[in-house]
């Protein structure tokens, strides 16, 4: 309706509007029958001089922070992460605004919301949690072995496992990987193999991997350390014999430790029910990292031998200097 006048109630003013009865203004056909006077005094239906159409408007007016708000919903392209899609959309819109192809009226702005915001906040938290987790693991190793060198040797298993996790993530996106049938069942279909983006679930899987990636190294290194305390080797050959002796004793326990973890993850990797979209990406880096980190049962003894041989060389050099000094 049109405002005709304003009424004053105490200190407040209210507009007075004139409207037709609801039964006359709800139906466009009824409005077209409305009689209006012409300049000559004749009366004709409103439908003779105008077209009345019905346009569906906003069903709800929403506001946030005292600003009117409208939502534009769009989906991501298959195979792309939500964060990447939002960044691409932001770049496109900002480029069009800079080029003048899109003009924003005064007081109008846009922002992206939804799962993207949750992932952005989670990424900020993970940027703090992951370094803290690595530092805690390194401290635990130091409390166990009491030396920085031994702690770093066993901590190196984390980097080996990290590489394994990324390798398996890459293989999941390759169509040739595990693309064969066993008993009429395609292995890729059974394990739901498809490109995996670096989502929050994947990084949580890496954090879990960091906690168990040093198991084989610690198992091997602890026994080697005890063997050195028991045998107290004084030559290069004795050091190597001690490392080989201790390493052979712990190969089978290390393999069993890794095998139990891998077997336990198989039902998760093949799951298809509710929650699998979170659990599968979380278990992929753990599975791949544990497969590759079996190398630590060979890497740790080699690094231990190299470190112990360095100690022997240092002692021999010091002894040689003392001998030369006594001869002088």
C-alpha cells in the first residue's frame, strides 16, 4: 500500500498505509478487474491498461550483524578439495572486481562460509598441534635413551613413515595401482581407491602415524643399547658384531608389531558404511607409513653402528694423541 499520512503516538511516528482488502489483492485476476477512472471520465478495468504478473520473491529476510544477508550455494568439482575450490572462487571474483567486470554496490560485500570455515580453523589448530606432537615424541625418546644423538636416530623413523603416508596417498589417485581382480572382486573397488585430498582427517591420520612410527626403531634401538652395555665393544669389528647380533634378535618382534597394526587397519580401509568418508582418509597415511617404516629395522641399526663407530674412532684418536704426547 501507499503511505497516506503519519500518526504520532507520544514520541513515535507511524506511517498510515491504504491497502485493498486481502481477498482483492491476493489474486492477480481480481486485481485486473479493478475499475479505474480515465482522463475522459470513463471507467475501465485495470487489466486493460497494464499487465499484472506474479513474481516469487524472497521467502525469508535474514540478517547478521544488522546487515541483510543472502546465500548463494554452490558445490565443488569432483576430485577437488573444498579449500582449493573456495580459494579459486575468491581469486576469480577478486580478479573480476579489479578488472571492473563485476561491480559491488556500496554497502554490499561477500564472504565464503560453510565447511570451508571449519577446515580453515582446523588447519590453524593443526599448525600448532603437529609441531607440539613431534616435540613431545622427541622428548619421550630423549627420556628413554638419554642422548640427543640416539633420540634423533630413532626420531628419523617419523620422516620415513611420513614419506610412506604421502606415497600411499599418491598411489590411491593412480588408476593403475591395485587395478586387478581377485575372485571376481576388483581390489581398487574393495579398498575404495580414489584421489584423496589433504583434508583434516588425513592430517589426523598423520598425527596418529607419528605416535607409532618409532615403534620398530625403539624396539630395535633399545635392544642394541642393552647389548652394548652388556658386551662393551671396544673395536670397530666388535661394534658391528654387537649391532648385527642385537638386530637379528629383534627383526621378528619388529615385523610382528608392524603386521598387527596393518592387519587392524584393513577393515577400516575396506569400510563403506557411515563414517567411512572420515575413517578411510584417516587410516590411509597410517597404513602407508607403517609399511614404509619397516625400513627402520634396518636404518636404525645402521645409524646406531655409524654412531658407535664414531665414538670408537674418537677414542682411538684421543688415545693416539696421548701416546704421541708420552713418547715426546
